C-alpha cells in the first residue's frame, strides 16, 4: 500500500465504494467543506457521495448533527467524543453507509496549551462502529485544513481497504499522529 499512497486517494476511494456499493456523507468543522470539495472533484462521485454538513458553529453540531450539548460543554467541540458524534450524526441524517467528520483548530488563533493550533480529530462511523483519529499538524491555517482533509481521505481509504462495511466486532479504534 505504500506505493499507492502517492496516487489520487479520491480515485481509489471511488473505485472501492463503487465496487462495494457503499455511500458516504461528511460533517466538517475545521475543514469548512474542503473534504466535500475533494470528494466531489471525482467525476461520478454522485454515485456514492450523499452530501455533507459544514457544522462550523456549535449550534449546528447540536441542532443538525445531534451532538449532545453535554459533550460540547464538558469536552469541547474539538474532541474525540464530538467528532465521533458528528460522524454518526451525519451518517444518520443523510442515510449513508459511512459518515466521516472533522473538527479541530486550524489557526492561527484559537489554540490553548491543552488544545493547540493544528489539533484535529477525524471520525468515521458505520452502522456498527465508530473510529476516530487524533492529529497534530504544524502548518498555517490553509495547510492545516488541507492536511486534515487529506488525513480524513486516508482514514476512509484505509478503512475501506482493511475492514470494509459490516466487518469486525464493533470496537472503536483511536489513532494519534503528529505531523
């Protein structure tokens, strides 16, 4: 798979989703629609991409994606619990097989010692399980957004290649990276 990393991940994702007959939806905060943009750059993406929600404001996370207010109040919008709820919320809202979500601090402002600029959580939900990853990127605002969207596509691709829909025992997986 290392040699495939250099290829166009959107094209690889399209082929896998098409073959498996799966659909996806997106919920984006820190990427502001960039993930949806990258997905829809592929001709034929309407065959598998249901749509997305740019949930930049906490009210949208709560009211549209049904992220529990308690999560935002206790852990914050930039947290593993929030991104997991966002992924599940958009999957249910748009009746997709897979929901993928991003939340984070793109910068240059908004960071704290506990949650620095470049901190991003990515969530992926299926009907049986929810995965999340934590990343810390060290770019400017635009760079952090691009890294986050690329990491989300990579997470989706790796999930599709390794597990596929409906397989596994329903465990959540967490992975962290600093790039």
